[in-house]
């Protein structure tokens, strides 16, 4: 049996790189196909400004002439400069259950990272915080949110065997939406609104929300600065993400918190669950994929809580109660039954302690792995 590792060369190879998981996970009950065009755009510098100041390498593995795996390697010079690190990242790591394939792909990326002078490799992590990241290591029998990772159960074992160790875990929660806002949450909300003279915008049109789009990402830059793996977004990235995400958001599920001077101090972006719709779309919006997404937005039962940010000046002051109370009110009005959080760092007790007011269950865990490049491979 022969293994061949080939660097992606040209658009034809890049399409094979993007489409490989569609074959690996074909008809899988829980895998969510990404949009093929979106993946291609993410991986190319012409269409994704997050590749600015990065180096990257994409590889394909062939076993006995058949495509058997893929991996991407990234060096984010912006992140390394901001955090004074010499880290490489691996990403888009998918493979058949064959250790020769997984270890062969990783060995090539590790050698590349060493040549580039890196001291450690972490992952799976993309060019920015907004790509799927982590290896699912618990919760394989649940449908992920459309922005979360899914993988076969054998993935973690391969990384352990290669010599990777846990760096950090992200946990996800499924929350039963009660018919009424919990009394304590409402009491905290009213108190905080009055004490800090706050107000909320919720359920406004995209046009009305657009002026707050750039301040929203500016809050992300300050609120997320100390968080694991985050690199400050450039103006070019901010404009790119505004264009990308404002095209499909539902204003009904966005809560914006303003101070008395109408300055944005916090936000929550959620969307009706698109997971099943994306399975039906099979990676393509056209000719009929977009219809599945439209239907999913009309009468949802589950909400995906995508992104939340609170300015550091207002953290630990109860603003999360303001956001959750307003979000729950619209969920009750629209008949939603469940909400699912995206990944929260397992040490983030401030966020997780808030779920005690709800019937919430931690049901998934994703892991970021790391390996010192000074170790023998």
C-alpha cells in the first residue's frame, strides 16, 4: 500500500480539498456540509482578508491512488506578533481511519512549521476566530450548530497517538426555553437597565442595525482580546465579515444594548438553526439550496446563539441578563423551544454560571490540541 502526500496546486486541487469531507461523511446523520463556495472563498487570499499577513499550506493525501485525507497549515504572523508567540496552526484536518494517512499529513505540516521557525503547533484553528475550530471529543450523537465542528470518533485518538495534548476545551449547552423569563433574570435586567441608563434595540431591520455593525466588531476587538487564539481584526476583515454575515442574519434575533449616549456596549447575535437546512442543501445554495434555508428561517424551533460581546467596562455588571431577557422574549413570541450555545471556554464560569437560571445541559465538547515542535516526532 502506498501513501502519497501532495500539496494543493491550483483551483482543481483546491476543490478536491474542499469536497473531500463530502465523500468522507456522505449521508452521515450528524455531519453538516459547509457551503462549497464559502469554503473556497475562505481558503483564498483574493476573497478572504484574514489571509493577509499569513502563510499557509494545504495538503492532500492519497492512499493507493484514492483521496484519503487533507490538512491545512497556517502561520498567522499578526497573531504571533500580538501575543509574542511562534505558533503554527493546523486546520481542515480530515482523514480516513488510517494512522499512516493522519500521521503522514501531520508530519509534513510539522516539518513545514519547523522550517518556518515555529516552536509549537495548535489546532484545529483557522485563519481567524470565525472559522470552525476544535476536534469534537464528546457529543457525537447530536447535530451540531451550523458553525460548529463535527468529526468521527476516531479523530481524537489519532491526535493522541501523534503526540498532541489538550490545550483548551470548549463546551456547548442546549437550553430549554421556558415559557416565562425567569423572575431573577428579569429582576436583574430591570435593575441594570435603570442603574446604567441602558436601552436595547431588538427586532429592528437590517438597515436600522447596519450603523451598529462596525462598532459591534470594535467591541469584539476589545472584549475578545484576552481570549484564547484571538487576533485583533483589521478594518479590512471587519468590512469583510459585515458583508458576509449581514447577508443572512435575521434582525429579530439580534439584541443590541446601548448606553444613554446611544453608544453600543453589548450585543447578542443568534440565528434560527440552519443545520438540517444545510444538510438538505448539500453544500450549494443553487438551484434549490437557498429554499431550504428560507424555510428554516420561517418557523424555527431551535435557536443557535452565535456570538455575544460586552464591552469590558460593562462586564460583570449584569448586562448578560439584559441581553438574555430580551432574546428570550422574542423566542417566546415566535414559539422557539430550545437554544444552543456555541463553544464556551470550559473555564468561563461567568457565562456558564448564568445557565443556572435555565434548564441547560452541557452536551458537546470540542478540544484544541497543541504539540511542542521541539519534541521528537
